[in-house]
């Protein structure tokens, strides 16, 4: 145990040096069967995930409902492409530190599609953040943080290092709210609350989003929506300077 605590401390330091806003360690035990189903059996041996998150930029997210092309381009670049790069750099450093201590380390890209048919990555960062106690899964199928709602990008490191979990899964706290469901232009969400035993398809039709993005690009604009991110009351809760 004496060797574990310094490693956890160093991982937090690396996360802070990379200016991550969220840091968590998840015990993947509750998802041990779901993880291989999504990304393959080779992921089964890893029983811990170190997950980091960076906030999106509120001024860009707030303007998404205006459907301005310049805003959409800036949002996609800075709230996705650049934040994903920053997250990948942090996770790569975390993986290097874990490996140097003699443990297995698999850095998972912040945003890389693994399966075109299912439209999913090889590992769910939001699930890791959920199991680490950083938030709950909302009706939009996104990770909802208590402080900033869904306005956070995530990336993860899988490992077998004996790290202590920072928390446990939060129950859904959306209540009767349906703002993300009603704001979706293609009605991709069913409005069902998250249930761990149900497939994603019970709540979200990812193909509808895919088709919508393709249509936007075919019209000469960026494939950007983000309505479910922009309207979530948890993300809009704190007043901001004008």
C-alpha cells in the first residue's frame, strides 16, 4: 500500500499539470462484462481506469442554439479537436508514469471510433467517469457532472495498478427534466433514464445523429449540433459575466 499512494499522488499531479478540471479513478468491476463486449476481450484484464476531464468553453457552448457557422466551426475546433488533443497528451503522460512503476497501461484516445456499425469507441470514458463518482449518465447518454453538466470532454487510461477508486457510480439526478430530449433536432433520445442493465439503444439512436451531421456537411456547413450540451440546466446553472 505504501507504493500505491505515491503513484496516485503523482497521477493527480500530472493531471493538474495538464490543466485537467476533473480527475478520477474507477473500479471497473461493475462493468467487467460490458467492457469486452464493446472493445474486445483484450480489455478484460484491466480492472482500473484513470479518467480525466476538461471543461468546454461556455461562451461557445452557449451560442450553439444560434446556429451560427463561425460559432460551430470554433466549437468543433476548440471544444473537440483541441480538447481531445490536450486530453490525449495528459493520458499519455499518465500511462508513462504507470508503466514506469511496473504496471500495465493502456491509454485510450479521447475520441476515436472503434466500431462504425455501432458508432462507438473501444471504451466508454463517460462510464469510467460515472464509476469514478464524477457524475451520472443523463437522458442524453452523456456524463452529467454536478458542477458543469455535460460540458466536459473525457479520456481514460486502463491499468491493473492497485489504485484506490475515488468514488462510486452516482444515481441519475435529472428527475423529470427533458430539455436535452426536447432540444434534439432529430429526436435521437427516448427520454428514458439510465439503467445499467439496458443497452444504449434503449435511450439513444446514434445513427440519427450520424445522418444529421452528414446532412449538415452536405449543405456546406460543419457537422456540429451540441443542442443537448447547450440546453442542459446543470451546465447553465451558474451565471457568467456578460
